[in-house]
């Protein structure tokens, strides 16, 4: 009989960072249950196996056994104000509020109105907005597809955060595009930067093509069937 052991797993190259997260979150709890691995951090009384790759955040505060209002933030990085991409982001927020009792969407940030000031690090309004987004339970970050990736407008906003600036936030990456050829952009480009900032991204991102924009209810509905239970679960810690 042969025995096998795992001494070290190397997954290198970007964007394979996210693949290492998925591997760790899936395999390490199994190894822990079998007594083959122990989490280096002190144990928490959660009843769940821990993974060193999973973002650690507190569940929404409760009062008298009831969860306080879940705060949902929306940030859209489209140079065009009131864009269709912004409509998709708001539709995602609406879908979440329907499934999460007591949820409130605030703030709703259309970055087109802040473009000239994004690189002014002393801008008080933008500083307040970044703080409000970081304090949200869920934050939806949306962008159209520019050069097969997200916009510089959204990147400039995200650059205002320091290391782990979105820790404790459950992030939802959303992108729109003219055709399905770039549908992986939301996973390959937008998701990793949110994870890098410390956010938890429990579900697949939403990519909406131009033909699908005519029926957002259907497009968002198909995505939300699988995504919302994962997002809701992440709020429970």
C-alpha cells in the first residue's frame, strides 16, 4: 500500500492567486477534518473549519438577537453618467435587497461625477465616500469592459484604499460588454483586485452583454440564483 502526503503546493503567476484561494478554501478544511492539518491561528468557536486564505470579518452586528440593517454600497466606474452599467449595478443591489431583509442601498456612487477629483487625495467628499463603501456589508463594483479589462476610473477609486482597505466587505464584481468574448474579464481582472484589497468575493462575478441589457431582470435573475445564497452566507461569518 502506498501513502501520499502533501508537503507544499506551489501555484505561481498572476492571476493564479485566486486559484490558490479556491484550492486552500476547498482542500484545507478537508485535511483538518482528517487530522492532517491544523490552522495556525487560535481556534474560534464558529463550528466551521478555518482556511488561512479566507478573509476574516465580523458578521453584521445584532441587537436583541436580530441582525441590524445590511448596508449595500454601489460603485460604478463608467465615464458616462447614468450609464447602462450603472443600471446593472443598481439592479444587482435591488435583487440583493429583496433577498436580505432590512437591507439598505447606500451609498450609490456614479464615479462619472467625480472623475476630475479622483486623484485629489485631499478631497473630503471622496474620502467620505471611500469610507462609507469600506463600512458597507456588501459592495457592488461595476465597470464596462475597456481594453478587455475594467476602467481606469474604477481603478483610480480603488487606488484610494490602502492595504486591506476593503477587509470585512463582501464584494460583488460586475462588468458589461458588447459580446461574450470578454466575459472572463470580471473574474480575471476585477475579482483579483478586490481580493487584493482584502474583500471577500464568495460568488462568481456578473458579466452582462449588450443584448442582455434589454432584459436586466432575466440577466440578473439567472446570476442571482446561485450568487445570492453565497453572498448571504458570507454575511453570517
